[in-house]
């Protein structure tokens, strides 16, 4: 890749923010508040702490293991091929299914502007969006970066507008923020497992380290900057949501921010602006997810974990088409909710391993690049908190996640067997 095609620090930050600020805050925030009441603030803070520990791990790993594979490569290089393959397999599925889910969110928001409710139209628009985004990713990462930079600025501005509106139209009364734990302390942990996925997009940057100018130095910076910006925005948005509407009125709504503004009688044109921002953010997240998934597949191909033709000539084009196709297929899956639970398991499972991977590199005396502060406490915290969040996802998630791991082991064994007979 030529020097002119490299991403700048702020372009990398834009892609990270494009993947972080999306369905998590625009859709899940309402459910988090409904599950834990005003304690949702504690859930987002707890999740922010976990995300920070994982981000510090990822920042250190991305500066020392420079590949397109992100978490897959970090685990493969420190813990071996088999575990690396399982992480890559889980991550690829997570990216594709999450892309399908977010694209469905895009369709829902779009149709809600015209008050249209049609499941077939939602599916059709989602598929058209995925095909369009796959074409954009196919053209090249620079095109993605330019689009992300423009649209992410609009998304951040939309959240800032919501925060400002909440100061004027919210009721800043103690009753809106009490009781802090109406559903008990355990609700904080469960809600944190939901809130975590509002943060998890920062690892997309790790898959782009080779494509960032001075990647060993700038990729870790981009990871921490994007996480810091999103954490501040998230906490302020949740505070605003609690002030604008009683916590118990939030639920499974796909547009909690719009509902909060309608309840507090905010101007209609501002409600429309926030809905438009939600559409833009789901677009950018889908774009980033396909980028990350394709880079993981390409790296696995280059490493001999998958057929070589996937990453032909060090190009992500074929892997982009594959991830795009899987994402389209995922739109048609019968019960997307259960499968998303399994994909969430894969995300947390891979994050839990980042602390261990950092520990292994430190044992090997690999000290070049960025070194996480407060070692090994940050790493121990990331593993423990990840396990707590993973368990709180529930038995369905653990069951389906285990099935995916078993399927990954079988695929890995088959690929190894093929390689032995060549």
C-alpha cells in the first residue's frame, strides 16, 4: 500500500467512532435504562471502565503485532493457531451478524420517519444498504474513511444537540434520578452487558493498523481518543434521557431518544434531526463492521487459516464480498435475537483474552511500541470484568456461544487436515 493511501490519525479515529457511536446509544440506551433505572448511569460507567481496560490492551497489542487481523492476530501470535482461529471465526460471525442487525435498525429508523411499518420493506431496504456498503468497501479504505469522517461529525453533532436540548426540556428533579437501583444491584451488571456493545467498536481500528500512517504509534492513540469521546457523550446522553422522561417509560422502543424528546415536548424539527442522525449512525456502523470483518478474513487467509484465494494479492476485495454476502444472508435468519446473543458472546470472549495476550508479550520481553500503564492490574481487571459481563449475558448466550466454538474447532481441524494432504 502506497504512502498516499495511508489513513491519518483522525481518519482512524473517525472510523473508530463510526463503529462505536451507532445502534448502541440510539437503540440500546433505552433498554439499559428500563432494565436498571437511574442505575443505567452506573452501568455505562462500569462498561466504560471495562472498555478502557480492553482498549488499553488492544492499543498495546496493535502497536506490537501489526496486522489486519486485530484480536484474531493478537490471540494467534500469543496463544497459538487453534485459539486464534476460534477468535477469528467468532469475530467474523459477530461482525457480519451485527452488520445485519444494524442495517435492519437503519431500515426501521428510515421507515419510522414516514410512519411505515412493513417487515418486508425493512428487509428489502436492509439488503440494499448492505449491497451499497459492500460496494463502497470494495472501492477502498480511503473512500470509507472519507465517508466516515463526514458522517461521524454529523453523528457526534446530533448527540451534542440532544444533550443541549435535554438541559432545556428535561426535568432536573431528584425524582427523575431516584431510586438509583429500582431493580436491585444485579440489574447494573446485566445492563452493563447490554451497554458494553455500545462501546465495542473501538477494536475496528486495531484491524486497520497496517493502513494507518505510523500505525504502531497512531493506532493506539486513535483507539483511546475514540473511546474517550464516545464515553463522555454516552454518559451525558443517558443523564439527558433520565431528565427528559421517567426511566420506567423506556423499554424495547427502537428510538428511545426520539421518544424522550416527544415526551418532554421538544420541538418537532429537533426530533426529526435526531432521527436523521440515528439513520446516519447506523449507516456508518454497518460500513465499519464490514470493513473489520473483511480485514479479519483477509488476515486469516494470509496466515493459511483459510483458503489463500480469499486474501489474494494482499487485497481485502474478495473478503469484503464474502462478509457482505454473509451479512445479507444474516438478514434472513429466522431468530436474529438468539444469534446476536451468540455473536455477543464471541465479542466478550475475545476481549477477555486481550489481557492474557498482553501478559504473554510482557513475559516475552516485547516492550517496543505502546505499553499499557498500571500493568498487570489493568490486564487482570479486563479479564475479570469480561468474564462477569459474559456470564451476565445469560444461559442462552453461553449455550449458543459454546456451539459456535465447537463449530470453529471442527472447521479448524478440517482446514488443518486439508493442509496436511497437500
